[in-house]
C-alpha cells in the first residue's frame, strides 16, 4: 500500500496504474474510519483493480471552528485498517497541498440547483461549498472510474451526483447503504465523541425513525414529521435540529408518498451533532 502526501506523489503512482488499464475505485474520507467507511473500501476493492482512499479533514466544509478542532483524527489507526481492507493507495495531504492561500480566503462558489437550500445546507451555511470544492479537486487528482459515498450523508450524496453531472466528471458515483451499530445508531466518526451513556441515548434516534415507518402511508409527511419531532423531543439528552421528509431527487418537502421519499434528521446529543435518515416510500 502506497501512502502519498502530495498531489505529485499521487499523480506519479497513478501514472502506472492508468497505463496498465486498471480500473480505479475512490473512497474520499475525513479519516477516523469506522465500519461504515470500511464497507465503502471493501466494495471498491471488490469492484475495481486499484482502490484509492483519501484521508483529509477538509477545513473549508466546517462552518464551526470548534467542530473542526474536535474532529477525531488517528492516522495510524486509519492506515492499519486500510491496509487490512485492501486499499492500494492512501492520499493524506496537508491543507497547503490542497489549497492555495487564495482558495482559503474566498468562499468557493457553485450552483447547487437548489439542493443546498434545506436541511444541512440551511443549518450549516457554506458546508456544501466546501464539500464540492474538495470533492471536485480530489476527482481531478485521482481520476477514478467509480467513487463511493455513504447514504448517511443523503443530501451530500444528492449534491455529489449533481456536481458530477454539472462539472462533467467521467466517474460513476456509487451510493452505499448506511451501516449501523447493533443498537441501530448510524455509524459516524462523530460517535467517538459520545460517552457510553450518550451512545445509548443516541440509539433512540434510529429507533424513532424505524418506528415512524408504521405510520406510512396513514399519516401524510407533515403529520409524520410532527410525530418524529415529538418522539425525539421526549427523549432526555437529545436536542432536535430538524426532521424533514423530502423527495429523494429534488430534496423538496414531500407532499405524499407517491414518489420515493427520505426522512432526514439532525440531532445534538451531548454537544455532538448527529445525522441519520430513513427511506419512507
Ligand atoms: O463525507 C465526508 O466524509 C466528507 O464530506 C468528504 C466527502 C470526504 C469530503 O470531505
């Protein structure tokens, strides 16, 4: 397994891979890897000849300086996990390898076609500009055939599909299912910041989401949102930010269950912001 810390090193390593016609899979991450990330790596290894994983905590997608500072980092552990799971190249750049001073000064601009107006986009202003900024840079560097993203970040995934189309990247985006802990809690690097008591409390999020499916189709989306909001507010230790049931393609509020819908939630538990989602129809 090669570890590349600069863009030049990646380009050098990828030259040979591309010349020999190998299919390249790419898994972008911010490190602090868990079983959810590893499921993406395993899928890439199964479907491609060469798998690249980037490990980079991207400063431009954090709208909160404290969140960036507290984001868990353990490169030695990530490296060992990636080696064990068949990764061929880790790209672990420093911020200055990726961004010029100018990049960091002026916000990146992108036309999201309205996909950034709700949910994460509303509560984390600028977040998706940073995501598109880094993912588009990484796509240009790695030039993969397939790129793997988790459905836990549902809105991010919709935006990545849009970005790929609008920017004309020749890469297939592969949507990968949420991986959950035994308790049902969606796997997230942020879970590391929860105490064991908070982990138990946080398991209530997915429990409520799964229970809510019992009311589809008898409740319409707005009524079901209210039901979920009440249930979450009744769990001491959870602080709801939003729950929205939206069309899976447009991310606009769903009015009924005719089209595929997804319920997306953001909740604070002990100061840690957690997101999850569930397909409703
Ligand atoms: O989902 C993430 O971990 C990040 O948003 C990503 C896609 C690696 C970009 O920094």
